[in-house]
C-alpha cells in the first residue's frame, strides 16, 4: 500500500486504513520510547557489578540496536505521513461506487476529528525525542568513558594531547581536581573546557559554564596613612623589617608628596587598580639569600626599591595584595592544587602584577598555560634591564643572545629598572630622603671639608685599593662602614676610621658631615651615591677603561643587556655630573690627586633629582598605571613633516593622532650614524629614544621623509631594523614588533630612531605625558 500507486477506486478506503496503521505504529513508537527512557534511567542508576536484571535490559535497550529501532520508527512515521498526503490529494478527485463510499464513511466515523493533526504532532514529537535520546545516550557514553577522540582540523593538537593525558594525567593532582579520572571522556572534557586543545563536546551542557561579571571600576584616592600597608607587609624576615623601618622613616615625606600631586591631578579621574606584588627573591623557594645578609653588610638596593614601590602603590590609592611566599602567590591567584600544570579557569583577579625574575619563574611553574594568557598584566622589576634581542626567545636562541634571565617574550616596557639606563624598558626607580630648610642649613654649618666616607660595606671591596687610599689620606680623614663581627677586617687600612655597619639614620648623619663620598667601582648603580649627594657630598667614582659589559666582565655575564657601563654609577655621571659627581681614572694617580684637590676647593649644596623624590616617583608610577594599558602592535600609516632648522621629522599637526602614549606630539624621527644605537643618537640630540613610537615609523614613508634613497624595502626579523644602508641603498623594516629596539648598532646601517622630549628632572615622561 505504501509503495505502489493503488487504483483510484480504493483510495477513500485506503486513506482511512492508513489512519488506523498510523495509530498502530505511533502506539508502538510511543510505548517503545517510554520503555527506553525508563531503561536509560536504570542505566544511570547502575554503578557496580551485581545490579538487577532490569539494568541488563537497560544496557541492551541503551545500545546501538535500540537507537536503530527508534530511528526506524521515526522514519516510518515520516514516510506514512507523506503517503497520506498523496492519497488524500488523489482521493479528492475520485467518484467511485456507492459501496466504497459507504465503507469509507464507516471508517471515517471511527476516525476522530483532527486525527491527522494529532498524528502529525506525534510524528514530530517522535523525531524530536529521537534527537534528545541520542544526546542522552551520548551523555551516558561520556559517563561510562566511551568517547571517541575527534579529528578536527581546527584542533590539530587534540589527539596528541589526549595521548599525553593517557600517559601523564597522574603526574599532577590538578588534573584530578578538574575531574580527570583516567577515561578518554574526562580527558576530552578537560582539554575542551579547562584547556583549549580539543573542540567543545556537543553532549556537554555548555550553559553551566560560569559567567564572570567584570569587576566594577572605582576611583583611586590618595592615602597618607601607611598603617594598613605595614600590616600587609608582615613579619618573620629581617628583610621585611628593614623595608618597614624605611617605610616608617619616609612616611611623612610620602604624605606631603601625595598632597602636592593630588592638588596637581585633582581634575583627573584615576582608576583604582587591583594589584598583586609578589617579591620573588624573598621567597624561601628562591633561597632568600638577602634576608640573612641585611645585618651583615649585604646588598640593600633591591629592598630599598621594593619598599618604595609598595609605598607608592599604597599612597596612590590602589587595592594592594602582597606576597612573599609561594603559598601566598597560589592563594591570591586561585591556582588549583598541584604542581602548576593546569591553567586558571576564572578571570585573573588582578589588573597588574609586580614581580621580579624569580617571581616570574615561579608564576610560570604554577600558572601553567595561564601565564601566556595573562602576561600583559605583569611588570618585572629588573635592576639592570632587559633588551629586546635578549627578550625574544627564538631570536635570542638563534643569534646568540640567550641568557639565564631573558627570553620571556614580553613587551620590553614591562621590565622596570632602578635607573633610566635602558629606554626600551620603563624606569621605576626609588626615592632618596629630602632635606627640609632646617636640615639644609645644618649641613652647611657642620660640613667637614677634610672628611671622606668610603662606599663599601664589605671587606672584599677594599682589596687592592691601598695606593689611591694613601693619596686620599694625605688630604682627608677617611671613614668606613665595613661590617665585622669581632676583629677589624685586615683589608681596611689602619688609618681608616671604621664605624662598622651603621643603621640608616646614623649613616645619614655621617654623610651630612662628610665632604666626599668615594666609590671603589663596586657595587654598580646602587642607591647610596644619590643619598650621599642629597646630603651635600661630592661623589667621586672610577671611570672604566674599557667599559664593563657582558663581554669582558664576570658580573655582567649572563645579564640580558649589551650595555657598556662606563663608570660605577652611569646615571650620576650622565644626569647629575659636575660639581656633584666627578668621574676619573683611578689608575692614573696624577688625575686622581688632581680631582681630590678640586673637591677640597669646591662648595656644593645638597642636590636630589626630582625623579628620585617621593613626588617624582608617585608622578611616574601614576602615569604608568593609568596610561600603559595596552601595547599596540602593527604599523599605522604615518605622515611626517620636517622641523625647521633641524634634520628631525615630526608628526604632522593637521593629522588626527591615533591612540598613543606617550602622545605623538612628542615624536621626533632621526637617522643615526652608521654603527650608532638609537639610544646614543637620541641622546646626542638632547632627546630620549621612545620604543612606543616604533610602530609609527616602521613604514616606507619614514625613509622618503628623511630623503633616503631605497632601491627596495624589505621586512626582516632583525633588532637593528628599521634601518638603511647608504652604500648599498638597502632599506629594511622590522617584521616582529617584539624586536623594536632602542639598543643595538651595526656598522653597516643607519637606524631609524623614534626620539621624544622629556620633562626636566623626570626623564621617563615627555612634556605632554601628564
């Protein structure tokens, strides 16, 4: 009946007979579906061997055969409905015998009104329920570990990741924390919902994924009380005690500076940031070599800087969390228990994370893949700086720049230095104590012109210095602050008055009396020379010939920088200079003695650069937090104009400026000399190299604007580019934005250098940066 066209005389009868058939088939389908659903319930309730025979029937009905029966019933209903429609159309055109009409009429009487619509609804419901049952059966397969590993070209790593999980899922407890139990289904759930190597599973209820509301924005308000900060810093380490003593001593200066900056910024809305500070080098896991040496003359520069960073962030009104242990770090980040193989599943609970290289390594170990996702939030406190060629992992490995400290693939402005020696990085700094008018007057009255203090707390620093100490002793009384326990260190000459290691306040009093503060060449770039200059001393330091670098000096070997350090304190030499700073060759006795005589005749007043005052640091850190919100890649088109009476190009003022900080009004484009870095090229013009501007000058128009003749312009992965060669007329653009670098030079190339102006006493900020 369903497959052969019948005679038209039978159509009215057959039409009614089909209705009866539909009722029969729909009934079978309905009761089969009910029993199947009940059986599935039995399947999910059976968890162990020894369950009832009903569970066994459920397993049979839940298998492939029962799925096929259900699909066949659904398909049969669909075919019957289509055939009914055909029979109805044919039946409307026939006028057969009276007997058949009577039979048809009799059958019509047993056919309820609206039966066709009801049968159609049953057919549709059967089809829908067949789909739902298939999904439920897939879910059942997931519960029993019967999952097929997908081969999706959009997720090519999925099969290999499943293989890895099969072999190693017990290597870290975090996998079990996320529900992994050794089955393929649990692997696929983890790899698609916690990590992202496999496609989402259709039978998983994706609506259960938690939605995270964005954190509300709040306005930051300046603080003057540091009591809450002192509680957060905690106790238990001598290094923390040192930092808290420093915070208390400078509290009044921070409060005064905050009021002055608040008055200047009152019209600006400042967003309060959620900030985590993780001091990695103080954790037990990193060895914490500094704490035991605090009272024995060990290096304090790092702790000085961290104390000032914490205070600045607190005074600026941000929501601060402090971590000095791995347990605290894990708790603040919400790291799952285990060894760090699993990523974080929720949003990062912080806008910014300040840490150091030790902390960065710990975060990689315990954040898993999440570090890559959230690394733009990280700021690394980095004393000596990290240049782009060392930071780019693949480039450093291929070209011999790989060290123990670089290769993190960050934007280099995320590294924050103690001094502004690496323009590719951001200058964080620290503060030195400021003098009030009464203290300044006292210093002028009590200075002893024949008194010198030596910069060197460890006895080893005095070895081999007898010759020029003897020359100095002819003119001045020499004082030292060398640590010792019971006996005077033999390295310190007998004519030196050694006070031993002094508390900070007593050292300040000693510096306020002394005329000269003299360095032996080490330590490099510490805070003490600035503190001495701020207390009215002249700083005398050795000039290095040749300059110290990673190529010729053990201390710099392995550090991710190519800097050529020309003296013990390059910042003091370059940014302060005479009369407060005198740099000479200590190996030249005549030059050294001449410098001593000049110092005896020279009168100086206490001097402290604005960028090392509390207000200067607050201003700088505020500008970074509010403006370093994104590191834009790419190279937008840039129009340039030639500045009058200059070889530099500037951004055309009649062109709308794309988003940029520093603002494009500060940009000055220069070409370096052959073999000259952009650091030196900008400095020679009284400017600062600004890596944020590279994306605007990395275009062909920059060459034409400087009237450079290019036979062709190619893009290349090279930290010297953008650059050009006059001899060969080669011009090259930078292909990888991570390699935009102020540092670096090549004798073959002139470099394109993005320079900017800077505020007096605040080299980190341009004139329009606030």
